[in-house]
C-alpha cells in the first residue's frame, strides 16, 4: 500500500519535472501558504497548485490562505512578523527590499547556486539583492502599446517603430477626431508606465536604473529630455481629457468605443478587451517605438514566491518553490486557461496566444537594453509615490514641470541619503 | 455605637468607593486603548522607523520635515476648509428641520426622505457623488450643458476637488443635524412660543430670541459632531479622489494614512508626527467642548 503511494508520488513528481526525487518523498507536517492571487482566475490556479502539491506528498498537509491582492500590500508586514507562514507571494526587485533588509525573507541563494532551479537563469537578476537571491518568480508579463488594429487599417496606419512615426500616426488619429492614447491616472501608476518607456527610450535602460537607485538627478538634462518628448504628446492632445479622474479600468471604454486608439498597458489588459467584445482582429500589440539610438529596455513586472525566514517547514517550502517553477507547472499555470502570461522557466512552453507570443518574442529578442520591473517596483516606495504624483501633474499641467522636477529632486536628496 | 470604629475602612468609605469601582473598568479601557496609544504616537513621532527594522531616534526631525513639506501644508489648509465649510451643515440642518416641523399628512415620509442620506454609508455617498461629478456622463455636467454652460471636471481640477468632496460630505451631515434639531424642536415649550407671540414676536425674531435659545443643547451636539466629522474626513476622500489630483485633496488624516500605512508608506515616525499635529488641533476643540460641558453642569448644580 505504502509502496504504491510512493511510486505514484514518484511518477507525479517526474511528470511535474521534479527530477530530484528525494525532495518529493519525505516531506511531512504542514505547509502554510498565504497567497495574494485573489482575482478569480489566479485564485483557481493557486488553489490548484496547493491541491496538486498536497496530493504529491501524502504526509504533508497544505494550508492555503488567499488574501485580497491590494490588502496584502499592507498585510504582508504583520503576516511576516507574527506567526509567519512558510510561503508567501510578493513582487520582485526593489519591492523586496524592506523585507530583505529586515531579514524577513529567507535567503535561498543555495537553491539558485545548487542547481535546484534549472531554467530560471534569465529571471535571476530580478530576485537578486546584494548578490543573494530571496525568492522565485512564477509569472511575468510584458508591457507595450495595445492598439485598435481596425482603426489603424481604416486610417491606413502601420505599427510605428520610431517616435517620429508614432507622432505622425498620432497626428492622423487626432485629425480623424479621436485621441491617440487612453489612460486613467487616478491611481497614478499608469503615468509611471509612460515615464518608464519614455525615459528608457530617451536615455537608455542604464540611466533609468540610475534614476531609480538615486544616482541620477531629476533635474538633469536627460530627465528634461524625457519630459520634452512627453510634452510633445501632451501638447498635441494625444491623451484623453480628464484622465486624472479615471482608474485604469474606467479608461477602457475609450479604447473599446474607439474614441482612443491605443493603450500603453501590461498584458493583463487583454482579457478585459476581449470581454468587452473586441475580437483579436480589432486589437494588436507593438513594442514602444525607438526614440534615441539606445538598446531597448522593457517593463516586465514579475510576481514571486518567497519563503518567510520565520517559516516552520522550510524543507516543504523549498520543495514548493521548485514545484511552481518547474517547466510543466509553469506551462500549465501561465497557459491560456491559467494566468495567460509568460512562464519564467526557459523550458516551459509559451501559450499559443497572439499577445503572449508577441510579448515573449519581444522580451527574448528585442529587449537588449534590459528588463525593468515597473516604476513603482524599481523606485523605492516613497520616491515612487512622490514621483508618480508629479508625473500625473505634468500630464495635466505641463507648464508646472520646473516646479515638479525641483520637488522630485529634493525628495531624492532626502530619500536616498 | 461602639461598633463605629470597628467597621472596616471599606465600609466607612463606600460612598466614595462605589462610584470609583464602577468607573474602574471604563478608566482602565480608556487608559489602555486611548491614552497609551496617544502617548505612543508622541513617542514614535520622534523616531525614524519603517515598522519592521530598528527605530532611530531623530528628535524633532519629523516635525522639521513637516514644516517644509508642501503636501502637509496642503493637507492642513484642506482641513481648515473642511472645518469652515462643514459647519454649514448646522444652519442647513436647522432650516430643513424648521421646514419639516409641521403637521401635514405624509410628513413622516418627507422626514425619512430627508434623513435617508445619513443612513447611507460614506462609501456609497462618495461613489454616488463621484458618478454625479463624472466629466462626461455625470448628471452635473448634463445639467450644466442643458443650461448652456461648459462642462467641468470637479474632481479632476485641483482648485475645485476639495469643495466637491465637502459638498458630498455635507449631504449626510445636514441630515444628521436636521435630526438633532427635529428632536430638539419637539422639546420646545409651546407656552413660551405662545408668550412670544403675544409679545408680538414673529419670523426671525421669534426664531432668534425664543426658539434658538431653547435649541441650545441640540446646537451644541450638532457643533460637536460636525467638527469631529470634519476633522476625521477620510472615507470620502479615499473613495472620490484618493487624495488626488496630485495630492490636492489630502487632509491630515488621509496624509497620515498614506505616509504610515498605505502601499507606498511605512514611515511610522512621520505618520505619527502628522497624527500628533491632528491631535493637537482636535485638542483645541475637545478642550472647548469639555470646558463648556463642565460649565453647563456647574450651572445645573446651582
């Protein structure tokens, strides 16, 4: 009896890509997971993951608690300090910093160095702080310009590759009585996306990261050049009016109704567009066009799993991290029936979806500058919140630029000291 | 008689002890849940602390930073706007109450209709008003365009947004004050009104010299709840603008939340410093209320 379970466990483990069989056999106790995958589709994925892992290990009980994604952003602190669970969800890069610095995330450099996580080399950087790794990614997605293919065809426009073409296209769109871009900046971060791209294209990925780490100045000529490019778009009326009043979802109808033709967004926008009744013939995707002659950097925010340093069952937690990053699980959870995003494991298969394929192609071949996480994940939280407010103000009152930049510069001097 | 000096100390002092015993649980809870957090806030405001790591003592550093923080200045001004304009709920509530204090068939229905906004949650009020203000589809702009005026984006315009939110807040607050006055009006002595009428008082004079003095307790409570409501305004701002556009609708309580507890915050010391400032402002009013209640009781005892 016991033997038969063991063999079936072994086969499950094999199919799941866990070739280090020893890990699978002797896990016991309880594995407590707190997840922020609270939206319906991700929730189903997470519950599936927990159930599968539980079934693979007969002696192990997996306890899953799903917390609201927004609420988790402030609850994580309490969760990690009082009676910490074993595994939790969070975000890559600078967003890890407070927890890494406070010693609340387990250092899992050993797993990365020891070859326990094959196929994840390309995403290692996002999990690294001071040369050590503190978690594993499980999904990521591209950002870029989603546009109304049917309106582009109607106006005889093609996907632009340079900023001049972008502006020429935009002029024609405005002349046709539409706006070029929809955006809802009420919650500020959408403006951060625009700044990320304009700055990475104008000054390059490396400068953008210097700005994020506080080495570059907000009043520098480079930053001014970025805003000058942005201002071209603002002044020609490229963005919808009153965007400061809308959330990103409230800005969707402009795109769906064809009042605005493009949306700079993450790939998570696609299901919303499809649900609103747009077919794949009506929407398409292109990479944010080239501005200066610098290698293209891209935003590709990565969501992650971490082990709490106060975890009770670290062995099971490590096995779970291996499990979620294994190629088969990655193909499955990021597939079209799952998250509909990009798998982090190089050996996983990418879903057969127009947008996921284009994003994968872009990030694999045409993001030579580097991959950023996103404005509010790369910049320290406080700098991000002050800066995004300034970015929104700039989009509404571009004449206030000087004041905004001085404000951001004095914030920089205070925050990074 | 010989027993007198035998009786225990407890027995002799029970007239004093009994009320103290009854007060004890309340006082204990008050100390643990009100007084000690206030003192803790004062203490934390002297530190630089992210809520996780070590706290560093920086003296009055947080307060110095507040002095040059424009977002703080905006919040402070907005709090003053809230205080001043929110008080409009008191006269508005009084006049609606006077208007509704009649005996007409179906008056109860009208009263409950006027009272209705107070029953709504602040979140619902905020949502309803933000839809009302929507730049394109909103009812407000439909009315304005019907009247041939230009559309306005109330919540997107930094000069108007705070007033837009206060207007939303006045809706339930007026209903609250109205209810206070309606109950007050029930207690107005008809004989005094009769006497006033015989002396030739009518309209404003009647209201000012005969009715209002009798409504003084209701006015006092309306004043207290309105001031406190204005200073703790938070839900409406969070729902309607989230502090925006570009931070122009923040008030102290919202700014404190942003700095200390929101997604981008976790500067516990700085948040506490803001809380202390808000507390000191409130203390002025609380002190006045307490003093005024004490005076009333002293007068009543005479």
